[in-house]
C-alpha cells in the first residue's frame, strides 16, 4: 500500500474485528473500545481523503502538512 495511513487503517480494521470477537470483554468495555476505534478510523479516513484531494489539486504532487 502506497499510503501509510491506508496501511494503518487496515491494521485498525483488524483491531476492530479482534475487539468484536473477544469473548472475555465486558460488554460496556467492548462498546467503549469499539466507539473509540471507530472515531480513530473516521479521522484516518478523512486524512486519506484530504491527502488524495491535495494531491489532485497539486497536479499529482503530494504535500506534507502538519495538522
């Protein structure tokens, strides 16, 4: 995968699956972890879209920005 954020998002999806499948987690804790991981995933997805947009606007040149 070319984009490190995309690669991290794939790993995060694996973590979400692991939390969903964990049988020894208290339901409240599972819900909290899934909620927190979903927020992280949404932020990463926005970063990917933003990076793709900036690359398109800059004619294929990716720019580094600090948020």
